[in-house]
C-alpha cells in the first residue's frame, strides 16, 4: 500500500480513491486544521484523521501534516469498555459498602416490616449532614445502627468516634470531649490532650446516652453544633471541625425537656432526624434470623458446628427478651462456648432461663401419629429456616430432595425450590 502512494500528489490520491476524502488535499484547499473520518484504500473505513497546516514566516502555506488515530469502530469499543468499567466500578463500590456495613453491623437484621422501614430511613439520610437522634431501649442495637449510618455515608473512610456519656465521670466529660492544653488542671498530661470531638474530624461523632450529659456540657454541645468550632480547656484558640453528629438515648428526652433536665434548644437541634429502634419483643420476625446469625458467627469464632432444637426455637420465639438484641447475642455466645452437644436444646440454658424454657416446651396433644406429625413439622420448619432450600434441607436431615420438598410444602406451605 505504501508503494502505491509514493510520488503521487494528495489530489491524485483523492481522485483514485486511495483516501476518501483526502484530508491533506482538504487542508491544502481550506488552509486550516481539519479533524474528520476517512476511508483508506476502500478497506479501512471511518478512520479518525487530523490534518494540520504549517505556514512559513510570511504566512504562506508550506506543509500539510496528517496523521491517523483510530477507527470509529475502535473508539466505540473503547467507549463501551469504559462504560463497562464504570458500571463494574459502581457495582464493586456498592458491594464494598454493603460488606463494610455487614462487617461492622453484625447485629442488624432487616426482615420485619418495622426494621425494613427503619433501614429505608437510614439509607435515605445516611449521606446527609443532618444530625440524627437514635432512640430505643437498652440493648436494641443503637451503636450498630450508628455504625451502619457512618459506613453508608461519604465519611465511611473517616473516623467513627463513639463516646458513652453514661460511663464518664461528670468531672471528666468536658476534658474527654473537648480536650485540654497542658497545665489545664492538676494531673493533666504535660502535652495536653486531643478531645473525642476533635478526633472525629472528617468522620462521625457518636454520643451514646446523650441524656446523661450535665447541663453545662449541653450548652457547650449546642454551641459546637451551631458553630462547628471548639476550644480546648485552657485555650483561647478556636478549632474548626467538620464532622457528622449522631446521638442516642434510652431516655424519653421530651419528658426530660419538660422537667428541665435537658435543654429544649439542644433537643430540637438533635431531633432533626429520629430513628427509633423497637424492642425485640415487638420484632418477632427478627428473633430467629438474629439467633442464627449470632450462632453462625460464634460457631465460626470458636470453631464449632451447632444447630438448634425445635424446643429451643420455641423458647427463642416465646421469650420476652428484656435485654433485647444484646441479651440474645450474649446468650448465644455463652451457649456456643459451653455447649457439649451439637444440638442446642433448652436443657443447655443457664438456670435463670429455666422457668421460661419450661414454658416454651411444646405441649402436643392427640394420638401418637398426630404428635409425631407435630414434632416432625417443628423439625422441618426449623431446618428450612436455616437452610432455605430443599437441597440443603435434604442434606441437613439425611433425606431425599423429593421428600424434603414434599414435607416443606406440607409444613411450611407453598412450592419451595
């Protein structure tokens, strides 16, 4: 191909169809830069070509330089590959975010309608700057929800600083939160100390049990929210901060405001978005998924393989759980550690659960066949809750898949794949 164009002018190459159009000829005619597509030797179609005129000092056209880049087909392929990479990156980013949430919020189960509504709320508000107030009884998982909000936000790579205001001595709260300069008080560290609020810069500050804050600290917190600046103790230098504030309480702050124990202006600042976590007693659909989640985690942690008896499942469903998710989590870890049997039954429960376990023991009346069917139904339902497929249930119970499918349809209902 090279030999066929040597010695020919640009106009000759244009006329014989070697280049269609010939960009060099166009540059010579128009005396300006041209960028377009052309066909070369009637074979290479839609080749992107750039032609540039070069002028001498007198302004006369001296040269026309042309170079070919890639064909439009190649550009389209590159663009499609780029879009595919963008889509993959977005997918991987989403998966990483979900993995991060699951890794740091292992006690969160979103099955019941109440928890699904709560999860939708925090998904919609996680990536905003709005202050969030999490309320709920002790042990419902307020800290886990706060971590999930942080991990779903754009601050996920920043620090998550958690402070339990209830465990700090009243005389230490101010220095712990705001920090201090050297010589601030007797016993102060010689180099001073950075406070928890300052440590949360570019991340999330989570203040648990916010209702325990003394009144004078409430005033300083209100100022912090309004100005986003702090002063360390014994310092007159204001430090600008950028953090997201999440607070939590098991108290009724509205009542605290009415009694004058909590500043109303601070409460309205904190109560911008309210996330209320119901007690576990009001989330019956979440109890077993939580229990199995904890069982799987602690079995993996302690190198064991355990399952739950139907009687133990009945106990879990009927117990009132005054300590909420934290109590369930602690119980499952304790039983995994102490169990000597591969099947966790109510006989393994600590003594303080004994009366409740007796109440949960299934009392089945009827003929022997009726009682056997009722007990078989408990076994099938418990296995299906864990395994979720007919193949897995069959393997779990040592029966054929056809038998598993038939019994699941009988005791659980519907066609299960």
